[in-house]
C-alpha cells in the first residue's frame, strides 16, 4: 500500500511546481498591436525582452498579404527568397523556440523584407527550475490546513442495560426513630395553677357527704354507749 504522506505530497505540492513551469512559457506577439507588417521597427520591439527556449513567437497579419519565413543570417541580410523552403501563411502563425541562439525571420512577399519586415532575436536557455524541497517528514512540515485531521477514537458508549451497581441497588429505607424526649427535672415541672377553676358541684359535695356520714356513725356509737 502506498505511503499516505507521499500521496499527499504528490497531489498537493507537485502540481504547484507543474503550474509554475507551465505558466513560465511566454507567447510573444510580434509587434504587439501593430502585428507582423511593414513600417514597424522590430529592433525597438525586441528591446528589453528576453526569449527563452520553450517560448513561442506569434505572427499575426492579414493572410495573403504577408508571410513568415525562418531563414539564416545570409538570407536575412540579402532579403533573398529560398527556393526549397515554404513560408508560413496562415495569418496567425505560432513558431516554437526550440534551440538557443539567434533566429531570423522575414516576409518574402513583394518588397516586405526590404521595407523592414524582418525580425532578429536571441534565444536563451530557461533558468533552472526551483528545486523541490526535500521533506524529512512531509506531514510534519506541511501547513496544518493541508494535513487532514485524524479522527480521535472515542470509547464505546455503555449499553442501556449495563448500569452501574449503584444504580441497580435500591436505597434502604432506614426506620424512623423518634427523637428522645427531654427529661425535665421535677423542680422545673409546672405546679398547679393558683388560679385553678373551682371544683364542680358534685366534686364539692363529696367531702361534705363523707363528713356527715362519719359524724352520724360517731353519734350512733356514742348514743349506744350512753344508753
């Protein structure tokens, strides 16, 4: 199985350098807005421009009026028309720059070349591409936004039927013990109220009746002795 870190590096980092290399290729439109025609100073147009191997020259002109021919320095200086070489004549010609060195172009129709419709450029080798950084640990050196977050394992949720012993046990019901009564010393017990209500009539007659009964018995005994 492929190393995930190498796959991540290939899909995220390598395309950046590929896009950079592709975007470095330049299409140079000869004469810019003037195009490929007579009456243009192409020496001034090339000033300040750098042409690299891999770039393209784009010749835009009216088809049938001009053409493009890649020639050597001798033909360029003489504005001669080679017999064994066919020019480009589409009106929108793309010429790849494949080798370093000087390149000469002319238009062979009529007096175009002698009227100044000729171009000379110097092609250079492209600068070396930026070296790809060597990562000892690609995942640790890449930005955190490029590294996918690994899921954190979570413990399995307990089953509803598996409850803790504390939940299965019922709480014992403790007996309710009455609080002990407070022993109050006799000295602190409340005595009979001084303002107790008088006894009812039946209760008041009981001592008098007992006293009369005893008096009658005593009088009877005394009367028997005397008699």
